[in-house]
């Protein structure tokens, strides 16, 4: 018995990935802190699954080079597990972290393990439980020389689109987890956009079933997506003849990746205002005392053509993806990741949460212009912006005037208004900075930097 790979952590994602591998005829060893999760897989009757209740036997069951995939909670649990298994491994063995670890932690682990002769792979995995089982989008990073070893397994179990595996080598160190982190940031923005669209449609007088049908009609062409698809189902779902979504508490949580993306954008000086607004909206949903003190008894009523909301959604979605990929482009240069944005757009087309036909449009943009700063600059999207900008502005103004919270729509309109504006008032700010701090300013009439004695 020599397994192809061992998985530590057989929770929802770990178990689904293990079954995916087993369904593709890989031999898999499994270990979990609680043996009951291991027993669940044993009871499924897979001939090529081997479950263990001790780490020594688990590691001994693996063929060389040993490949261990960690599917444990991000943070300290990853470090603790690496510390436990490191003495059992030999030079040339491989540890893969398939969780949502912060990319800086993954870079630290990669460097530390390289000194021990152990290869470390940061593996972003997107698709949720179903995707992990049937084929996720996978973002592996680490030493490129050993990618053929891990890639054989990962590309086999990944989702497929047009015959291509939704798994590509991403780059060095923790870049795979960086790419997954920003993927999740885009996910936050798109989810919030859809939620705000539903709010607006409800305020316009439509019920859940009608809104579900409207969103189903949107779900075609370049914005056809997994998130729209599941929202159609969510709005239809009933429990005891009542729509289940209306019984769910109006509070949303998070696991950190949207926060990390927001913080990282500030670190890189890149504007991802939609992602940040989506994260702040989740925080606001948890402000129970504030909401209780000021909330209205019912949703305001508005009059608006659903077609305008559809148009606004299309443009808002494009901006969310544009901001996320602009962050990728900056990291590629700033951190030396040398990210292939065409490849990233390609692997996101299936298996992951943000899978959308829009990714094919992005793939084509990056194929022609791999170093484009922002996809909104591409000729392919000029008419997309022009045709939908008025609708975006209208939806934002109707929402504000009616008291309906739509932070993503407002940020999307602001982002484009800033892009289109004759002036942003930045000259006033720079004059203020020079006035109190002698920070200097540039002029429109001559080259160079200048300071003025204002008093």
C-alpha cells in the first residue's frame, strides 16, 4: 500500500477533495484529528482509500516523494500541523496547503521549509463543497520544477472548460493563495451586487418568484454566472409554503479573505472600492444596535424599470472584475509574481464561485494585451461602459433618494464618474498639502515640482 497523496483534514472540503481524487483512481490516505471523519470515508467503500488515526502510519503509507495536502483551518493550525509532520518527512517531500491561508504566511512557510529540503505548495481551491467533489478551480504555486508531480493530480481533479483543466501553475511562493484571496474579494463584490439588485427589485414591488424569473432572464450572454444561477434557486426555495430566504436573519459573516483583499489593496495603492464596500456592507449587517435604533419598519417603495437594474448590474460586475484583475496586475509587477492573467481568467471560467462567461471576455483581452493596466481600457469593453453608464447612475441616484442601501452600486458609479471627470479636486488637496506641509505640487504649465509660500 503506497498512496499517491495523503490528506490531513477531512472536513467538508477535505473529504470532497479526497472523494474527487478517489473517483479519478488515485490512491488516497486520510487523517483527521477526529477519527469519525476518517471512518465516514472508510464506510463509503472506496477500495483505494486508507484511513489512519495516527500520523506516523499515515505518513508511512505514502509513496516517495511523499505528497501531503493540508486541509485544516488557516493560521496557527497550519503551522502546528507542519511542525508535527516535518520530522516524519524526508528531503524532496511535498507539503501542499489547500486552505484559505494568507499569502504572506504561505511565503514564510515556503522559505522556512525550503531550508529543510521540503517543497511547499500554496494551493488556492475554489468551488465550495460541490466544486471540490466534482471539479474545482485550482491555483497552485511553489517551486516550478516539481509542478509536474503535483500538477498531475491537481489538473486531473480540476474542473474542465472547453477540454482544458481549470488548473494552471500560478507562480512562486504564495502567489496561488494571493490569487485565491483576490478571487474571493471579487466574489464578495459580485454577491453584494446581486443582493442589492434584489433589494431594489423588491422595493419596486416584485415578489421573490418574479425576481427569480427576472434574474434567470439576466443569466445569459457574457454575465451568465454561477452566482446568478444559485440566486435564482435561492429565491424560489420554500419551506412550509414560505420562501426560505425571507426567514434568514439579515446578517452576513465572513472568513477573512475579503478583509485581506481590502487591506492588501491599500498596501499596494490600488483602488478596489467595490470589494472594500462589499466587505464593509457585511460588517454593517452585524451592527445590531445601530440598525435597531434607526431602521425603518419596511423597505421603501420605488418606481424603476428592471431593465435599468439589469444594465447597472452588468456594468457593476465588470468594474468588480476590473478592480480585482488590476490588483493582480500590480502584484505581478510589485512582487515579481509574473502572473499570467490570461491563465487566471481561463481557470476561473469553471469550477469556482466567480465562474462567469465574462471570464472568457477577460481571457481574450489578456491574450491580446497581457500587461494592460485595467480591463476597462480595452476596446472590447468600451461599448459595455457607454451603453450602461447612464443606467448605473440612475439606479444609484434612485437608491440614495429612496434610502435604499446600495454601497456597491454607488461605488461603481463613483469609480466611473471619477474616471470620466474633468476634475477630481485633487489640485485643491495638493495645494492644502503644500500649504501646511511643504509637500510641493506639479503644474500644468511647466515641468518640475514646486513649493509656494502661501503666507
